[in-house]
């Protein structure tokens, strides 16, 4: 026990003395959460609506004018439906519509990343505009054909006018089902960063394992009243504590500074612990196979960021195309982010996400076991 | 020399140690004992096998054959048994550069179960021994080379071991730090600590050690007190010649001379000659160069010393 405590205390003292690491552990994650929250979580008050309307007609222009007249709406021209979908997934827009014309029928297809009060409001404004435009057209028809014509002709004209009106309709579609709207976008963003930084900080911590070897401290320790198992345990516990500290800093920091609502504390803690274990295993493995600190820096940056991107830390998994989403789950990040979404958006507790916690724990255990074997081989 | 009468009076017993790395036999059947309270020197050039021997004594690597007992406790690689008895100061620094000297010592103290007030007291004591107390709060990476070495030594003696093993603790440091280290080791030896000290500096061995072993090529060539070792060389003297050029060729020529046991070029201009009765041979030695482009510029006849012993036993001078 002495040995484990000695190693952990020394590693924590080293961390305390390392300004760069502290900067990356405390300032950087909180700064990123803040910046992302400010950029996307939207201090902007107006609702941004994307418009896909390659060949405007008088009717579609009328709808546009009506929408633009709504005080809190801003319209943005978008090239096609695909681009609109992407922009919605990136949350650059709050909603949008695509004007299509088939068989003489004009359709306003309304899209939103999720159903929201703003979305309904905009859809209503649009529907009203479409109806108003229809009435106007009908009146024009009546006036144009109603001069000196018989009833039959007038009825027929009205009939035609009616048909014209029904040719324009509004269809409201949401990309996702209702109930998927995060209470706070910042919480979801912070969740992604929590996952990313627990893993990234762990990987960078691999240099402590390498350094203990390089400084000759590991060899020196082995001359003492210790076993290799205790030395390895001491290093692993140090890595775990560092990862857990990173989690605490991000969760605590975002709660204190940005009032982020993380949902169930038990669930967030369990998921963070699972991810910290994964990070511990990865750090130990990297620390034993790496030869230089540059290697560790490179691998940490590369692997840490790629896995974070693939695992939904930079863009929520819910906005991934269906074809790609399953592949995200080869990363531990996806298991954590997926569960965090449930916790933050649907108010799930530990009971609902324990499966993901188990997956993380198992992945961490396997990584750690491989690392321990590699270390024992190197020491023996 | 203290005579060991009981196993517990033997601080260290090394019997038949062997270790090979592939085809390279680093340690070849090494035997020696260190009595309680004795300072024992292991003297040998680079690659002699000193560090490998010490690594086996500390249980850092497994021996191919042989045994190590410290105060009667068998030392084995992979087992922590008996390790507390040993204080190990490795040849390479083994400290965290980003921790202060004091925090490094706290770490090593804790490894051996030292904590709290008792740890702080011991830390202050060893800091005084190595004269680092006033810099104890600074990060060790800010220390000079000699200060780092002194911290390395302090870490080894912190837990009050009964056998202190120092592997070339003075290599590559300034004379002031070196003296501080030698004084500290001498004081520990005087206080009754058993010490195993390796070095390739003859004068350190002469100054510190009660007994010595001369090691070369993985083997112990001779063991004894300085006086015993020197008497082995008998009436052989060492003559150091300073020549104008081509010391190697000069040594070659001298070897052919009757009465010359060995002649070795130490550098471009120095030849060490081991001779029977140097006084009588000197004219012949100098005469060897008559008619050659080599001029003798200086002659120094040395009293029998460990240098001579070493030259006699190994045919090489003890140098880097
Ligand atoms: N881990 C190792 N792997 C392979 N060969 C080794 C290893 N350690 C030592 N050797 C070899 O064993 C021999 C003895 O080395 P050792 O380090 O014990 O010498 P030394 O007397 O301590 O030398 P120095 O004065 O330079 O420290 C050398 O030939 C060295 O190359
Ligand atoms: Mg050595």
C-alpha cells in the first residue's frame, strides 16, 4: 500500500508542478465548452430559417415575404435540400423549408432538427401565408372570369380557382421525433467535451508512465521493498485519479460557471468512471509501448481527436447519418456520449444507462490487462 | 579487517554470481563478502561488470547462477524480501526532475514506509549529510549535476539501510561535490554502516575502502586490503614515460625489453610500464628510443600503488 500511495502522491505532486498540464486540464476544456456554447447554444434571439426555392413563383415569394415579416425570423438562402439537412444537423439553422413542384402541385416541405416551439410558430406563419396567398389567387380568378359569364361558367371558374388553391400545401416534417430536443444545447456540447477530455487527458498522462521509466525511477523503485504489481498499480491508480479529476473539473466547472444541467449525477459519475478506466488502460498501454514523449503527444492528439470525432463528441451522434452511426460505437466515446444524451435529453438515470457503463468498464479492463502484461514483460 | 564469525556479521555474501547477455558474459563466477561495518570497494574499468553485479545484489535482475545474502536474507529478483536492508544508489540518476529535492525524498521515504514527522526528520538529516538542505525546496532539475548526484545518494540512505550500495556515485561531477560525497560516505562508514562502493577512480577506493576487489571482464581478479593487494605486485614498479609522439609504437618497443612486464599506451604521449626494479631498468628503457624519432620527455617512477596492481592484474590502466 505504501508503494501505491507513494507513487500516486508523487504523480499528483508532479501534476501540481506542471503548469502546462494544469492549463490543459482546467482552462482548455472549460474554455472550449464556453466557446461552443456561445457559438452554437445561441445567444442569438432570432430564428434562422433556411429556404430552398430555386425557381420562385409569385406564390412562394408571397410566403417568403410573410415569413420575413415575422419579427423574430431571419431567412437564409440554401442551395438544396441536402445542404439544408446538413445545416440543421450542425444546428446552424433552426428550421427550413424546401419548395418542390410536381404535377403542378407546389409543396412547402418544412424541416427542423427537432420539433420546437419556434419551429411550430414558423410553420404556422408559413401555413397562414400559404392560405392567404391561396385566397388571393381565388379572388383574382373570380374577378377575372366572373365578368358577364353565366353561372355554369362561374361555378366552373370557382371550381378551377379552388383547384388552384389546393395545389399549394404545407407539409411539416421533423428530422427527428418529438422529445429529442435537448433542454440545453450547452449541456450536450459539454457532455461531448467531457468524453473527449477524459480520454485525451488520460492519453497525455501516458508520458508520466514513460518518464518514470526514463528517469530511472521505476528501476530504482524495483530495488526497494516492492513488487512489480504494486508499481504498476500505483501508476494505474495515478492515471485513473487524473482522469477522474478531469471529469470533476469539467462537470464542476460547467455547473459553477455556465449553470449546465447535467442530469442524474449518479449516471454522469458512473459514465465518467467507466471512461476514466478506458483512459487509464489506454494511457498505461501507450506509456509502455512509446519510446519518446513526442510519440505520446502525436498519438494522443491523433487518436484522441479522431476517436472523439467518430464517437460523437464534436457533433451529437443523433445528427450522424444512419449509415455511419453504428460505426461510431467502435469508440468508447460513442458509448458514453450515447448514454449522456439519454441522461441529459431524456432525463435518464443510472438504471437506464448501466449497460453503457458496463461496456466502458469492460473495454477499460481489457486495455488495462493488455497494458499490465506488456509492462510485466518489459520489467521481467 | 573485521573477521566474520556469524552469518549476521556478514553484511553481504555473494557466491558464484553469473550473468550473460546473449553471448556476452558480463559477470563470471563472482564471489566476495562484506563484513558488518566494512567499506568494500569494487574497482574496475568500464564494462567490467560492476553494475551488473550490483543489479543482481539488489534483486533487479535475476542471476544465471549464484546467490546473494544480505545479513542472512536471501535476495531474489521479483521478491521484496530483504530489500529494506539495502540502500541502493544507482549509477544513473533516479529522481523526478519536476519534483523538489524534498518531495523526491518524501517519495522514496514513503516507498520504504516512512511518513509524517518521522519522515521529515529523516529527510532533514540526510539533506544535512549531503549538504542540500538550503536547496531542498527547489525542483531537482534546477540542481547542478553534483547536487543531483547528492540527492540520488540521499534517497538511497533515507530509510537507514544496513548495507549501502553506491554505484560510481562521483562520475562526471565537480571536485567540490565529489569531496562532499566522499566525506559523506566516509562518515557513514565510520559510523558503522556497511558499504559497497564501486568506482573506477583509484584514489577514491584508496581513500574510502577497508577492502577492495579488482574486477575486469566480469571476473574478480583479486580481493584484499590495499596493503595486501599492493604486496601482490611485489617489487614491480610503474614507470610513466612522457614521449614526444607515437606512444603506441613506443609501448610496442618497450614490451620486448627483458624485465618489462607490460607496457601500455595511456594516450598519445604517455606510456605506462610495469617493470621489475625500475631503477636498474631505466637506462635500458630510455635507451630503447635511441635512433628513433621518439624522444622521451619525462620519466616518473611510481611507488607501488593500486594503479600498479591494476596494471599488473589486467594489463590495462584503470581509466575511462
Ligand atoms: N541489459 C544489458 N543487455 C546487454 N548487455 C548488457 C546489459 N547490461 C550490461 N551489459 C553488458 O555487460 C557488460 C558489463 O556491463 P556493466 O554495466 O555491468 O559494467 P560496469 O562495470 O558497470 O561498467 P561502467 O563502469 O561503465 O558502469 C558490458 O559488456 C555491457 O555491455
Ligand atoms: Mg556501471
